[in-house]
C-alpha cells in the first residue's frame, strides 16, 4: 500500500514537529487539534484544517494521533466524532500517544470490524527528537502495516522497531519510561551534588556525558537544568500518566518496581506544587528546596 494522504490528530509539543516533517517529505496532510492556533504553522506549510477527528480521517490513506491521555485517545478514535467513524476500508491508523496496551488492543479489534488496521506506535526522544526527526518509534501491530509505514516512519524518526502484535509498542514504551524515571532522579542528584560540593557544574556535565554515566537525559536535559530552563520538552503531567500506566502493568505482572514508585511520588509532588505543565527536568526543583 502506498501512503500519500494522512490525517494527523494532535499538534502539540511533539505532534506539530512530527506533522511538519511529514509535509516536508511530500505527504498531503489534514490536521486536527482542539486548539486551532497550535496548528497554524502547519496550515501555513500547506496542511488542510479538519474540524474534527472524523473529518481528519475522511478519505485518507493513514490516520495518526498523538494526544495527551488514554481518555483522549479513546475520544479521538472511538467517540461520536472519532476517526473510526469515517476511515475508508483498507486504510491504516496509528496511535503514537503513550497509552494503555489494553486500549491499543481494543482499538485494533474495533478497526478490524470496519476493515481498517489500527496499530500502536508510541515514540521516545522528546521535543528535540521530534524537531530533528530523530525519534525512536516503538511499533505494535501487523507486520504488513509496519512495512507499508516505513516511508512515514523515516520522515519522523531515526529508529523504528516492531515489537509484535497490537499493544506491544505500548509495552515497550512502558519499559522506556521506567528507565527514564530512575534516570532523571540520578541526573538531578548528580548535578545537585556537583553544585553543593563547589564543582564546576558545566565541567561535571560535559565529563559525565562522555563516560559511563552518559545518557540521553543527562545530555539533553542536564544543560537545561543548569540554565534553570524547565520549559516542557515533555510535560510532568504526562510523565505521571505514563508512570501510572507502568505501575498498573507491573501489578498485572506481579512485579515490584521500587525505583519507579519513588519517581512517581516525587513527580506527583511537583504536580501538587503546581508544576505539572513544566518539563520533566523540573524534578531538579525538588532538590533545591
């Protein structure tokens, strides 16, 4: 199947850049977002505005969504004005939100009833990866759809991996978020220790990034922390949502994940003090108090 036309739902911090790369790659886009202003830059690039997810999905080869929470995913796909109401037979849908594996499987079943293929493909790489087109895409769904989607994934990401059938992309993203949760705590604790012991923080960051302690979180968010830049590359409130999903899955697997549980408590504290709309690197604020 050759994909030429795409309905894109969700043009926030991540989605706007991702959709822009698709336009640059030659795909024709219809876009929907709850706040139209966040899609204006895409309309300037030639995208067509859609008044609803249903309208965005009408007569296109592929529908992509990247929204906030599982309830948003359910609404934009399965709701009264959802994408599944108008998708043509033989088309493909991908939800790239970090959502629940159970909802991914439900959507796949609903799609099959209507002759469409629905897959889950959450991403990792943050706002930097979205802007640079270097996201890692974690795919769950049919092998055929994965092959058909390769040109689309190439436009948005550097790595794209199929983990299995529906829901497996979400399970892979859960593993990713578990690793990030503990990692961000370590980054904050290393940098606050450097500060309190009087070390050159920039030098510490540069040195650690090139050694065994190096990580995406350290290299990408460490510089922001040192500048006091807590603007969102990925929202605290969305990270808390992801960690709660991970904890639910851990319970289903009879797993105890103390590092994840501690990270969740710390991030929930950030939300309690009104910092849910900051970036995940704002965890450092707790170490300053």
